[in-house]
C-alpha cells in the first residue's frame, strides 16, 4: 500500500469507530464519483451537506480492485484532512498515481471495486504477542525505512502473526527479521473497512 502522508506516525487515544451505513454509502459514492470526474474532466463532487463525520480529520486508505486483483491503493496514515476530502483525493491517487500500476481507464469502471479503510490513530507496540491478526494493521519503521500493511492484508493471505511482521518489514524495504531488532519501531492500528460493488451500467455514467 502506498502511503501519502508525513513520515512520522501519529498516535493517541483511540477513537471509537462509529460509521453509519449512510456515511459509508456517501464515502463510497464520493470515491467513485471522484475517479469518474477525473476521467471525464468534470468537477469533483461537493461535500455540501456532509455529515459531521465526513468533516472530521481521519486517516484513511482507498483500495481499488478489479476481478479480484489489486488495482491501486494509497492513503493518509495521519488525520490530516477531513475524511470526505481525503477519500476523494486518495481515490483519485489510487486510480491514477499509484506507481505500481498504469493509470485507470474509463472502461475499467464497469468492474472496479472500491474499498475504504478508515484508520484509528496508531499506538506503539510493546509486545508482539498483542498483535491480533484480522484486527490490527501494522506500521514498522527503522531509520528511513517505513512500511504499512492494512489489517485485511494478513487475512487475505492467511498470514500468522510472525509472517505479518515479516511481510511488513519487507514492505518497508527491511530484512524479514528486522522487527526483532531493538531500534525497529512497531505500531498497530485498527480500521473500519467497507466496500462497494459496481453496477452493470457503471462504465456508461
């Protein structure tokens, strides 16, 4: 997952995640509409009338999938902008600026799935035994090397705790066993994760 954020992680008191179904639907609509607007050269969606949650700064990642395969993923680790604005920006970034993929084409909207992960603040980890696969995401840093994996990644690949740590190290450009070294810092976070499924006429909108 590419991370569009300042290098230093943020942490604090974890906020209870309470995202209504209406807010989830609105966020998914904003993400998809933002991608469509960029493709067609239209104005980006307005946040007029948005709920208080969408105006609250939150860390968030937007992941795009086609036919079960990742098509782009970029996000903010930190709560630097209002959630609604961040979702629109990161949806466009995942679609057109993830360096691992070519820019998304209009014809791909027909079977594009949008997944949003709204993050809690990160917390320093003192014991790796506290990591719960399926609940926690990981952020590891050592020197200038940094890497993050979202909670759902470990579930998707059926990793155990140790493999999750090793793979996060690899994502940071570190040796797999670097998590054991005393100057490696490990942080955990959780996320409220939700997605949509495109309709059959999406490409004609």
